[in-house]
């Protein structure tokens, strides 16, 4: 996975999982700044399209985080 996309997904995850408003605002600001950095390099991409893409990829990323890295030993 692209390291930049993974960084955006981690910030988005932290934003969604934040328990208090201050923490959520902190992670939302980081998430938004990462989106702005991508848009600055790719001006033809809209922020809304990038948000939708992030939200779509987020579910796949979450599922990939839950998979074991190796097979468990046979019982």
C-alpha cells in the first residue's frame, strides 16, 4: 500500500476512534492537512472525491489490519 495513503487512513482511523472532542478535533485537523497536501500535489483531484476514496479504502484497510500475519500452528 502507498505509504501516503496509509498515513491518511491511520489519521482517519484515529479521528473516528477518538473518545473526546479535543482528541477528535486534533486528529481531524491532521487528517484534513494530509488531504490538503495531496490536493496541493494533484490539483485536479477534488477534496470530496479524496474523502470518498479514503472512506471506501478505510473498510478494506481495517479488515487487512485484523488478518493474522501468519498461519497458526496445527493443533
